[in-house]
C-alpha cells in the first residue's frame, strides 16, 4: 500500500503531499513520531530502551534505534500515529496520557539508500513493564541500557557496555557502532529531557 507523507520546508511550513519513496529519494523534510521508553529501578538506576531493527530493513538493518518510531502519514494526527506505531512495532497499547512531548528535533540521516530529513516529534514514556510485548516484523528485539553507560559509550569514554533483552532477559554487549548513527546532539537532547523528567518523580 502506498504511504503518503506531508512534506515541509525547513521552517516546518507544509508544502505538498508525496509518496514515501519519493520523499526519501528527494530528501524532503517530513514528520516522524518517536517515543523513548525509560525506567528507573528501585536502586535509582536509570535505563533507556532501544529496539533492534530487523535484518531486512532497507535502512540501518540490525542496528539499535529509538524504542518505537515511524512516519506520520499525511492527514494523520501525531498522537494517533504514535499509538499506531507503538502497537505495530511492540504489540502494546498506550493512551495519549502515557506520552509526554519534549518537542521537535530536526535531523538529517544520509545513507546509501536514502536522504532522510525529519521533523522528529519526540515523546517520552515510562517503560510499561506490566504490558505484554509482542514484537512486530520490523523489530528483532527490545533492550535496556543503563543511561550513564550509554552516555559513556556515546562520548567515547567506554568502548562498549552491557545491555539486556526485554524479551528473554539475555545479556548483550553493545558498542557505538551497534546504534543508528543519530546526531550526538539528538541523543543528548533525549537524555537531558529524561533526566529532567525523572527529577519530577
């Protein structure tokens, strides 16, 4: 089924509606929904959750990425799109009250297969441990990484760190090359927002 996306200028003004493959070929600005799950355990350790992209994905196969994310289709409400994407990728249902907007981040990701210019509508959500996750076909795994360990890997202070699968609790070792190469400033934007969020708890 053809997926139609609203395209924008750099300032976020809507322009036209185009087919998804054309948007990625032409490098048009378009909207995505992004939700990051986080969790603080009883010992005060803070965790960030990453999905592992399926091996057959055209872009960044088998790399760890945002907990749940996807395109906002033309005419689609951001929250509706987000709830849909979370269900399609992780098999869980959330309400709009579960999602906290931290704003829009403009990001450009260029690879051999696409020119991806995104107006990222970024949200946070406490990790819903009571939910029964069922991964969609585009997702191989969901892992948790201690946020300070991830920051050290991100900044180069550590070469790698331990993570664990939400699905089977298996340990995995990850380094910076295992993650989708988002801007370092993007990761810092998300981490800072989570730190501010948990301070309110």
